[in-house]
């Protein structure tokens, strides 16, 4: 008898039209082949779902087994696999003798495909020794069949039988050794070799050495099996390691991409020789370039990155080869390749890398292709990193990148501005040439954000008298005629002057009624319509770029312009003794600022000026009007802003260094009684060998389970009351994308509970994988039941259900279970992203959940930590930005789920006498995670209030 019942997938069975046993028997006996197929399919599904119908076994043997229909024969194999073969005493049923005889006949069938299918079926019933024993001689004879399809299936049939019951074929290894020596078919050889590798490794190595000189000409599948055997054999102390290394070198030139990848991976586990490492890395690079599947490219690039992290500068010579991967159209592949290149770039090859990137950047401008803007942005960011890291190339790239300040793709222009700003701060000798170039490109800039960045740089770093005057001239060009309001009004008046008389005549009798919003009538004259049209025409006329932005309502840029002009005037006043020139420059700046405010309150702008921009520009005007009176304001404009930016750069560098140090020195926490491994006593001649069994354990988390007793108790949910006939409690365990329920049932009555069934149902993105079986529990007995639930998204889910059993007189009894709420925090982990990525996702995500904050906590930073702890989110706002004594706090937070979902949050709170008030705005691409995080914050806030009270 089999030690344990095999596990099958539960198939949906429509019970609304379930035929009776008599009807199924009649269909088997008298139906056509189509009817029999449908009936047998129903019986198989019913058997899988726990209703075996043993009375139909003999009719199936009697009416289906003699049929020559191929589909019926295939379905019959499925039925023999799932049907009960043993009686209540564990003895093989008498009817199975007839089945064994039929299987033997099929194994001797003249049709080779029936023989092959039957041999495959034998692999499925390999645990039933009593069924297999009479079939062994016939199975062995199939190894000598003329057709390769029969032979290859016979090899695996022998393999599965030998693996389960070695005594049935004790000479199987010698049989396979003889078979592989005489075999000519590649697939049969491969199957026999796999058998020897798992059951008789010395014989597999012996055959491998005998065909050593023919390895490159063997079939791809056989080569893959040989690589696997080499990997397994090298786990032991083998004398063939040098031969294996030469073998891997030869297989690097295989025509199969899979063989090349496995050979390169195995080669790095066999030796650390620089030549071998370089050959493996070169093979990986060629694979990435030639392979068409982007997923494969990413996998190989990950392996290449791992190799680079372990072997340092050995791979530096391949940097230019890896850059060829940028020809791929997929952005993820490009980003991965670029990150590897940036980590491999050194003083020796930085100039070549930068030159290549500049050429690629030029190509994105010359010809348009898919995702060109994103690729351009990636190139600009990469050049930025290299220029800051290697100062010798900064001068050669900064002018080339400034050509892209006028790029229509806003993120690319902003990346260039960020790069120029950092370079101009870190390399003082480049400031004058950069500022000259910036003033020349002002007319090409289209983006308001780019304008603001450039104006800030000019205000901070233009330091010579002549340069200040030249900057003023270039700013006048992009502003146009000053005052703005007067020139725009004059333009409108010039258009009106020519046709005033004609319009007056038309206006006398051209009124026509118009219905207003409140339902009343008004008269619209042709004069009014014409005047509006002309105003729109004046607004739409071609204008210099900065003037167009201000008239378009971008007064934030106008306030930045006012601040930059103030800095330039203050610096000019400090440097010169020529009072008339200084006063003229000051007056012109104040005129420009006043002009911006006035035009912002006129009809010529799309949106009126906002209060903040208006106040900031007025502050600048006041500063210039009191030029000699308040020196502290001078320091704020000329020193403090630059010092703040320098401090921010230092903080960013410090944070990057800390992150790099944390990654390089990861702390491994182990238990005091863990096994000690003395690596000094083991020979370190290669990378860590790849153990797929161990990798599987790590991937599924099996090797990292460290839970204490208290944490297990906190996960127990009580499902029924203590006074119910059945007491039930469940231990809820999160395991990757699955929820494991271990339910303990206690029969609290003095009766035996028969046909007891635990029925679960789910709400949300949860799915029950398998339905628990039917049980019988003795009086005051216990029963443990396990159930698995699949999770498909980060959304609060609910598991509910009931317990059903047969009571006295077969009456159905029922107990309803308490609901189990699944905590989404088990699936959300803290993550980090850049400010640009955060803003981009914030704009893109459509689901927002706003949670109002009202708590008795007094410190805003404590509340921020409380929210971060309760939502598993990380704070993206730098610590320096939140330091100091202030009653206001605004911070951005970010997290990612195991399913790749992004969750963004913005906390804006204020400290008042009554406590902290404000709100948390949560955004995500899906509704579920936004609502779930909002509920979590609300729940934790309520718990916090209870604790305080």
C-alpha cells in the first residue's frame, strides 16, 4: 500500500446536473465513444474531488478497457492514476489484476506511441509496487525497441521505478551503462545519463570521461546534463576538476545560449582564475547582446553584476563591450547595463565611456525612436554621475549637456540643470565659462522649471562686473520690452486704432440678445466680440520665452527672476564704485519686478499673480530700495542660499557614503548555538558553488524562518466560543504570497462528530487553494487541519467560514466562525526612490486617500515616526530639512509591496494648543492599497488615543 495518498488539483464539478451511478453505468455500457469520453471525464473529476464511485470500476474494465479509441485509452490512464486501487484492509483489489494485464498488453503493443504513452503512465504510478512488479520484464524489453520514442520513455520508467523500489530492478545502473554505450539517439542518451547522474554518479563520470573529446558535438540537452553532473561531482573532492574546467571553456563556444549561460556560471564556481572569470564575463556580455528575450537579458545582467562585485577590476576591460547592450530597445535592460558600467568605470576608461555616452546622446537628438526621451534622460543622469565622480571629464561634458537645456522633454532639461548646478558648485574654475554658456542658451529654454534653475545659478555664481552687465543684457532679451503691461497695452491699442470708426458704426445697431447663466437677457455688441478676439490675438502672438512664461501665469518663475536680479544688483553694488551705473542697474531691476506685479494684475495674463509670488517680489523691491540700510538681508541673499546648497550637497554625499558602507558591511545575526563554519580550513579556490536545493530554500524563505514562541502566539485567532460544541482556533502564518492557516478543532461534546467539514470563503484578492477534507472527531478529541490561501494583491482581505457536521438523526449542524482579517503590513516593505521619481509617480497615480489627523501627541516628529512604524513606510525627506524648532512639518513617505505596487504618502501637520492637526494624503496606482493604508493609519491613531487616555 502506498505510504501516503498523492495530491491532485481540485477541479470544479457542476453538481446541478450530476448523473446517478446507474446513468453513468448505462452510458459506459451502451453509449458512443463521445458519450463514453464525457462519462469517463465526469468520473475522473468526481474521483479527484473525493467521490471515487468504486462500483463503476468493473464497468470501466469491462466496457472501456477493450476500446481501441486513442482518447479513451489516454483518459483511462488518468483514471487508473486517481482511482482507489486498494481495499479497506490495504490489499490490492482483485479487479486490478485485469488492469495490470491490460497495461502489459499495451507495453507490447505494435504501435510505438501507445507503448510510449503507457511507459509514461508507469512513471505516475511508481509508488504502487504490487502493480509494477509484474510489468518489470516487459518494461526492460522496451529498452531494446527499434523506435527511440519508446526507448527514451522506457529509460525514465526504469528510473522512477528504481528510485522508489530499488529491489525491483537491482541491476538498473549496469543496465543503463550498457544502454548508453550502445545508444545512438541523443534524447535517449540524455535520459540514460540523467539516470546515472542521480543513481550512480561514478558510472556517469566514467561515461563523461569516455566522451570527453566529443563534448562540443553532442546534443544541447546532453550538454546541459553534463554541466549539471560536473556541478554535482565538484561538490565532492574530485580529481577531474582540471578536465572539467577545460570542458567548460569549450562549452562557452556552444551554439546554444542556454549551454553558454550554464557553462559560464559553472566555470566561475570551479575556479577563480582571472582568465576564466574574464571568459565567463565575456560570454555573459555576448549573450546579452545576442539574446532577444528581455527577461533573459536582465537575468544575465544580474549574474554579470554579481561577478563584477566579487572580482573587482578583472572585468574593467569589458566596460566598452557592456556599453553595446545600450542598443537594446528595453529601458529596464538599459538601466541595468548602465548601472553596471557606472560601477566599473575608473580613471583608466572614464574618457572612453563618456565619449560613447555623448555619441549616444547626440543620436537621441538626431533621430527619433521609441522611448528616446527616457533614454536621453538616462544618459544625462549617467554623465552627471561620472562628471561629479571624475573631475577631469567635467569640463568636457558640461558644455555638451547644456545644449539640452532647451529640450522639449522637461525631465531631461531638469536633469541638465541639476548637473550644471552641482558642477558649478564643486568646480569653481569652471564657473565663468558655464555662466557664459548659460546666458547664451537662455533664448532656447522652454521649461519654467529649467528657467528657474538657470536663473538661480546665474544669480549665485555670476561674480564679475562685466559678467553681471552681460547677464542683464541677456535677461532683457528673453523678457522683451519693459514695462510689460505698457508694451502689451500699446500692442492692443495699435490694433484697435485703425478700425475704431468702423466698429463704432457697427456697434450702434448690431446688438443681439444673449442668455446669461441666471436666465436673463443681455446685449452683446460686435465691438465687445471684436475686442475680445483682438485681446486673444495679442496673447497668442509670438513672444520671448521668459515673457511668455510670465504672461502664461508662471509667476513662481517671475519671483525667482526677481531674486536673481536682486542678488546681481547687490553683488554689483559691492564690487563697483561707479554709483550712476549701480543706481541704473538697481532702477532697471526694480522696474522689471514692478512690471511683473502689474502685468500679473491685468487682463493680459492667463492666471492672476498668486499671493506668495507677489509678496516675494515686493520683498525683493524693498531690499533694493533699502540698499544701504540692512546688511543682514544682504547676507541672506548673497551668502546663506549658497551655503544652504553646499550643505545639501555634503548631506547627500554623506548619505550615499553611509548607504554604500551599510551595503558593504551587512550584519549577519546568528543564534548562539548555530553551527560554526571555519572557512580558513576550507580551500577557497572558486566562487561559492551553486546549490539549487539551497537556493530554492532561500527563495522560499525556508532557510530564514526564525520565529519565537511569543510571536507565534500573537498570530493565533480564536474562531469559535468556549461554549460552542466545537472549539476552533487558527494560527495564521504569512509565507511569501501564501497565507497558511493551521486550524485546531476540539470536540467539546461526548458524541462522535461525523463527516465534519471546515468550509472557508474569502473576501478581497484572496483565493482558497484547496478545500479541506471531511473528518471524524472522537468525543473530546482533537483534529488539526491545514489550509492554504493565495494572495494576489496588497488589499485588506477577510477570511470567513463555518464548520459543518452530521448531528443526531443525520441532522446537519453548523457553527459560524469569527472572521480573520489579513494585515496588509506583512506585504508592505519600506523602500526608497529619488525626489524626481516620487513626483513623477505622484502625478501619475490616480487613487488618493486623504486621512485627517487629530491627535493629542505634541511633537510632530514623534507623530511622523509613529506613522512610519504603523505603515512600514520610509521617510524620503532628508533629516536636515526637518531639523530645527518649528510647529509645521511636511514629509514624503514611500513603500513597495511584495507584488511590486508603489505606495506614496505626504504628511502635512501643524502643532497647535489642542495637539497635532493636519492630514495624510496617500496615493497609489490601485484603490486597495490606498484604502488599506488609510484604514491602518486611522486604526493606529485610535489605538494611540486610547493609550493616552
